[in-house]
C-alpha cells in the first residue's frame, strides 16, 4: 500500500522526506545522487517502518556544503537529523556509496545512539592505486562536467545486458546526476575521493549490529572492502550479491530489500 510522504527540514535546512510509521530508519544516498535513489526501498520498508530520506549537502534540495567541506560536515548533517526527528529513539542508519562512508564515520562516534547500521556498496581503506583512480576521476568531473561524469559512470556501473533489460531505469539514474549544481556536487565528490582513510582502524569501535552489502562486480566498492569492514566490526552481517554492480539497490531492489527487511526486523524487534 502506498504511503503518504511528508517533507520537513532541519533547522539548518536539510530536507527530510518521511514515509510510513514504526521504528525509524534513516537512509543516506550516494554522491551525485539524491533521496530519489531510495524510492524502491521506501515502497517496501515504509509498510513497517518510519523511513527518513535526506539530501546530502550540495545535493538535491539540500544547502551547499562549506567552501572546503569535510567528512565531518556530512556526519554532522546526519547527527542533526537524528536529534531532530528521533529523540529518545535508536534509529537504524543506512548509507549507500558515499552515504556508506558517512554511515561508517557516524557509527564510529554515535554507535551507542543507533539500533543498527547498514553500509551498502561503500568504500573502505582504498589502496594507493584505488585512491589515485578515484581522485583522477574526481578532477576529471570537476573540469569536464556532468555529461563526462555520466558517460564514465555508465561504463562502470552497468552491465551490457542491463541496458537492454532496464534501459529507462538506467536513464533515470543518470538524470539524478544532472539535478542541481554539479560544481557543488564535485566538492562533495572530492570528500568521497579523499576521506575513506578517516575510518581505517576505527571500525572496531562500533558496537551496534551492522549490515554490509556490495556486488561482486562493483569496481569502485569491491568485495574486498566489504570483507575488510566486516572483519573489523564485531557484530556484522555480510552479503555479496552475484552479478551486481554499483547501483544494485536500484536495479535489484527486490533482493536487496529482502535482506534489509530481515536485518531491520532483527535489530528493531519489529
């Protein structure tokens, strides 16, 4: 059954879309995306939970980040959402890609405040070669613009057969990248490209249950990163999906949602 959607804002202007009723679940999209990437999760989860979706700083309808943003700016944004909308509750925090990096950082310092963490298709402890590749891509995007970024993403994120089977949905994903001021988005992407080392060696501080997922074909957030995260966090559930790449929460939402529901049910007792 479709649920009504309410749009509210924090005192600093972060837009928050609220759907459903029940234990709170907060979802953080990936860099260059916006809250719409979670539409298929909301259709499922909002039948059982109160789902909050935000636009990260510089994305969608959110305020711009500081001139030189840091990972802590995005963590602070999530902290404000939790304090504003979930006082006295222990929400489940979930993030995809850069949102997964923000979730790691938030979980390190706020794990006693949450009921669980969900980390999807996220980066962790890139090698020097992996860092060089993503930083070169970030500089390319800043100099060549959104269409160059989309062209590169289409090659990395999707398999050839997916263009035939889910072409309109892939086009929709690419259109999300066009929404908003791409120059500002590029500032956030540089944070994504340079900040994964800030959680290295600290994930063991997380004490709440954590779900980690990626696809076996995700080139930017490969399985070895998810395995390393799972090894570092004490109470972890790890899933690596076969024949899936970076945008699996959108393209394979049915399978992803089954795992999400099972984990959230377990940690909330709902």
